[in-house]
C-alpha cells in the first residue's frame, strides 16, 4: 500500500490520474484533492503501462497490484498514520522539479521520517523545463535521450538540486537508474503527469521495491485488519465510512 504526498500544486493528483487513466484531477476545485481516497492499480495496469520496460529488463511483476492512498494534505496523512498505524508500506514524495522543496514538502518528509516509511521521490513537471519536448507516455529514459544537450543539463541541474536538498535533510538520494544500493539511497524518478513520461519507471520502481523489501507484508492472514480513512455524511445514505482493509479477508 502506497501513500502519495506532496506540497500543494506539485502535481500529485495529475500524476495519479495519469497512472489510473481517468480524469479525476480535472474535476477538483483548484486541482487540490478535496477528500481522502484510494485507488487500486491492478497488476494488468502495471504490465500495460510498463510493457516495454518489462520486456527490456526481463522483469517479472509478482505483486497483485498497488494500492494508492491519496489525501488532501499532510494533516490528513498524519491523522491517517495515527489511526491506522503502518498502513502505508511505501510513499511517493511528489516534488515539482522546477520548484524544489517547499514548506509542505518538509512537513510531509518529516512525517515519513517519523513513521519510518520508505519513499520514492517523483520529480514531476519535467514537461515544464524550458526547451523540453514532451514525448507522450514515453519512458523517461527514452524521452531524455531525445532531448537537446542543454535541456538535459538543465534537468540534471534541477535534479541534483533535489539531491542536495534531501542531503540537507539527512537523506541520501540519486536518480533511480544510478542507484547502487536501494537500502541506503532514495530513488528520484523524473516524470510528468501531463505527458505520462516517467510513469512506467515510477510504477516499476514501486513494484520492484515492494517485491524486494515487503515480501512478508504481501502475505494475507485470516484476521481482518483495517483503518478508517474518513467518516462523512452522504445524501441518501447517511453516515458512511471509508475503510482500507489492509489484511485478512
């Protein structure tokens, strides 16, 4: 189970929208998530989006899928963590590669550190880098190879600004395809929710980390365990609760 967290307007919902192939982001006021929600990404979707990379690296996806928890901000995430304990096994820290860390990014990062949640950094909005020529739904690696040298340099400068900012906050990190030890370094995946570039690598990175480090948590027990995400009134239904069942049947 994954938690997506970000600074406001850094592209989290658009990125998740790109992954699930819906138009949810465009229906939100101001592009800001209005409620807690969860999206299941089944294995078939992961295979479809990452087909070329799976064939290229001969990687087999063994997990049943990925469950993304999408919340409106760091306060909701803190409440979720307190109510559900270790509900999130991994997190995606979404950062606009052009803006870098903001106040809410630090608040989200502190929560991840406090609850010891491993995370991957999604460096979004690469399509807004000056001179970048978007390649719709192409992998980051292939798209990057087709950019001009000066644009590549600009992306590298922005990416290593993130590396420096993470280092200032006691986290070692590197671009995902340059990491030597995933237990010591956080992976940064440049991507765009608008063009879909880098989404394939992001999904593979999350699937790979899940398979390698969360094997025990993939086993389902007979005792049901869950976490209440939200209690709300729904017209025609009355009081309802949104629950994540993360173990048991």
